[in-house]
């Protein structure tokens, strides 16, 4: 090989190899420091596109899980109102029975009526209960559609039942009716109606809880799929970092040697 001054092919090659190694070293350093495998679109354009879609689906799933949890809270609050209603109705039965006691005088019966009328007003208050401004009960029955899939294709309907449907005016109108106007049959029929509403409520809560469980499973699988695309394999990348770090150091040393090789031509000129 000729000994020349103007062109140092060895130094050029060494510089090129050093540049390549340094680029790879910087990429490896970025991946390890960020925990992300795709630090720029050029690393894996297709993988980045898939990861973006998966990330969006994960966020939507989180939002749906929150919506389902809120719907469950709505139904549980609704059931609380109906449970209280059942207790009031049970008390009505007690009061009616006590009112029928032949040993009670007129004042005793008036006292029972006072409590009865107060509880009638309480039933009316319960019938207008709301959850975050949304009515829990509607005349004629209403429904709320709860989204249970992140793609927006599937909903579950939950009821806003007709609270007063099983409660006659005798049980709710304190201005017109007293204990003397109702019968034990009126009370037991109302309790049965509320029991049916609570059973429906419980079924809907169960359905939403299973939907939430499925959403959580889907979210976990989406996160796993996205992780395989976007997350850095630290064990593998650490090995790559060590490799390129050594190549950069050895490349730097060899470039220095290649630059020094032209000094031999100067010695010949002395």
C-alpha cells in the first residue's frame, strides 16, 4: 500500500465507523433513560402507529371503567333510597297495627297519625332523590345508557324506575289520608313492589360489575401488547449499550492511530 499524505483512507473509515457506533450508542442511551424503545418514528414507524392506536384504546378503556363505576354508584344510591322506603313501609305496618289496638285512646291514635303523616312526606322526598343532578326515579320509568366497551358499540341500560308506581296516594298524600284510611294489605302490596324494584336494581349492578371486570381484563391485555411494542427491554438494551460504548472507545482509539499513521511519511522527508 502506498504511503501518502493527502488521503488517509484508514482515518476516513475509522471516522465513519466511529460515527455509526456513536449514533447507536446515543440511541441506546435514550432508550435506557426514557424506558421507551421507539425514541423516534424512524426507529419503527409501523410499531409507533400501532402503539398510538393501542394507547388511545387504553385511555378510552380507562374512561369507560370510570363511567361504569359511576353507574354502579348511581344504582347503589338508588337502592339506598328504596331500602329506606322499605323501612318506612314496614313502619307503616307497625303503626297501623298499633292504631288498631282497642286499648289506645283518641290522643294515642292522633300521635300515631302524626308520625304516619311525617313519614308520608319522607316518602315524597325519597321519590325526588337525585345523583349528581340526575333523577334516580321517573314517572313512567326512564333509562340511562351506560357505555361498557371502549369502541363505543355496546351499552347497558339501567332503570330510573317509577318510584310511586307501587305506592298508592293513601301512602304518600299526607294532606288527605291518615292511618284509618289504609290497610295492612296496602302496606304489604307496596313492600312487594319495592322489593321487585330492588331485585331489578341488584341485577343491573351485577351486570355492570361483570362488565367492569371484563374492561379491566381488556385494559391489561392492551397494555401488555403496547408494552411489547414501545417499552425498552432493559436487559437487552444494557447489553447493546455496553457493546456500542466499547465500539466508540475503540473507534476513537483507532481513529487516533489512523491519523498518526501519516507521520511516517514526514519521517521519510526528514
